[in-house]
C-alpha cells in the first residue's frame, strides 16, 4: 500500500492501523496454520461508526475487506487470500457490554466481546449465556454469529442463531444498520438478522448483537456412561429425552480412540471405569431442580438404562471438580488429536436416526480403502453433529496420510449427503468446504445464494472467495 493510501486510510477512522509485515502477521494466518494470506493493511477500529468509515473508504476504492473476530475459525473463513489486495478488518477492539435488560432477559454487546467475557457478564447479573465452545476465551461473539457457532449445549438452547434477537451490521457500502431489537416476535418484513447470521462476513460486518439470557441453573449433574455402540447411544438419547425433557442439556458421543488420545496427551486424564468400552456418552442434566433432585433423576435414568442394556457402566459427578474432570475428557479431544499429528477433519450433521448406520458403514468403507488412518469420532449427538475425524495410523507418514484427504473427504461427504446430512454443521464453509459445497447443493439453491450476495455486495468486496463456490 502506498504512502498516499496509508495517509488516506489513517485519516478515515479512529483505531489501529498496521502496515508492516511483522505487525500484520498474526492476522494473516488461520488458527490451524492451514492458510496464510497477505493484505494491504490490518485495521482495528474503535467503534461501529469507525467500522462503517473503513468500509466506506474501501467501497469507494473497490478494496476487498476480510472481517476477523478472534481468528479461531477452523475453515479459513477469516484469512485473506494471497493477492495482497484486501484490508483485514479486526473487530477485537469493539469490546463493550452496552446494556443488560434483566426483565427482558437480554444483553447487548459489541461484536468483539469474547464469548467468555459475555458469559462472565451474564453471570455477574445472575443470568447465563449458554453458548459454550472450546475457544471461548478468544473467539468473539461477532465471529460466533457470522459462523452460526454451535457447541455443547445446542441440544437445549440452540445454535448462535437461536440465541440472537437483534444485530447491528455495517453494509458493503458502509451503511450502519441498527437492528438491536430485544424482541421475541417481530413480523415486519424480511428477517435481515437471520440473513447475516451464518453468512461468514460475505453480506455484511456484524458490529453488535442483542442476545438472550437465561436463569442460572440451580444444579448441574454429569454422567459419563459406557455404551456398546453408537446404536445404543442413539437409543439412550431418545430414552433420556423422554425421561428428562428440557433438563437434558448436553449429550456427547466419544469413541474409545478419542479418550485414549486424551489420556496420552493430557496429563492427569483417565477414564472413570475399570474396563474400557468401544464408545462413551457424556450426559449433562441441569435446570431448576436442586442438587439432590437432579442427582436422583440422573441415577433413576441410569438404572433404567442398565436394565434395558443401553449402557454397560456409568460414572456420576458428585462435586464440581468431578463434573469438570468428566467434561475435560470431552473438551480435550481436539487438543489431543492435534498433538498426535496431522488430521483430516469433517464437521458434519445427520438426522439422529441415521448416525449409527452412517458410522458403521463409513468406518467400514474407509478401512477398506486405506490402512493408514485411525478414526477419531466424537461430537454433539444430541443435535446430530459429529466430528468425524481421521488421524494417521501408527507408522503412516504425514505426507502419505494427507495425500488421502481428497478421497476421504469425498467418501465421507457423499455418505453424509446420501443420508440427508450436511457437510458443515458448525464450523462454516470458509475456503475449506467452499468448493465441495457446490457438489451437494442444487442449482436453484446456489443461484439464490449468489443473487443475495450480488444484491447486498454487488462489487464482491466482503470476504471474497469465502462460502460461495
């Protein structure tokens, strides 16, 4: 970027401007280290009005803009391309909690507020914000909404989309739309909020959000149970929902391979059973019951599940430390798999009724195709979201393993599509799944998406090369 453009951009907004290579470097590579791009500059505006000023400046000069939150995404959706033409717009300095309405159970925040800070702000007011992710200490609510993040409590509370009532958005031309309405019902036209949520910054830049709050649960009880196979896990889910209803907050499936990796790479980790099982489920019950009632409800469920041969062993939390230790087994899987070496990841969703058969048949197909992979399967069974991942088998070279990625992606995603599923459940398409998505979407659907993009961003300036093939 020339000195004249430097000066012009510097005068356009309040905040930080980075133009030197070493200053920009942290913003140019994704969290996984899979993609690295270049940029004309990195900007960190101080306010939504400054975001709009930057966007107007870029629109006038037809300079592309790559919005970025905490840069914790897994699909390359916040990384610039290699052309060096884009401005990376980091929202990390927009960190205000604007207001809390306890009677309406809502909180309004800037897009750069981290998920953890949002949770803590809600807790300080005696409320709960239930979205929970492994990256919550660094991911931001703007990025969570732009990718429609999920997490472990979707079963009860829904994705980020279901937790958002209103948005503030900067348009491609630099207009600032204030849609921060704390309304549960508003039938006054097109739902623009839902249009921007999940759009990965390709239609507008989210600068603020009004979000739902919930009462803090009086109790939390977690059980880790051993199950023979995914089929029994799905039956257990149906059984638990019938008995516990909305009190069933989370229902996570984990293979024994996952927990072996956690035990190997995370000091102090161990399964709470004397004998290993092929599969495990982590269940959480929370709500208005007191601790004794919640524990009794979970014990009753487990006893009935034993009688029906749905589970073979169970461990129940009786303290906060035990609850945290059981959750740590699930939460440390991704870190442990990363420590084992290169990975081939699939963030997929399926109807719960198709999951057991999908796992069995796809496992068999993969093993028939190659003996260089280990299956690392876990995920949010309660909402049908699996992380169907692969790691190298013992002795397989990283290069040989990664050479399998295109064939493995095709095999897994074809199997998902054949069962009415999605190839991206909560991570977004970004650049990782952008081109693959065209294989599974109808021409009509792709045409509608492109027409929306053309209407809201006719010059293609917002996050170019992402989401749309």
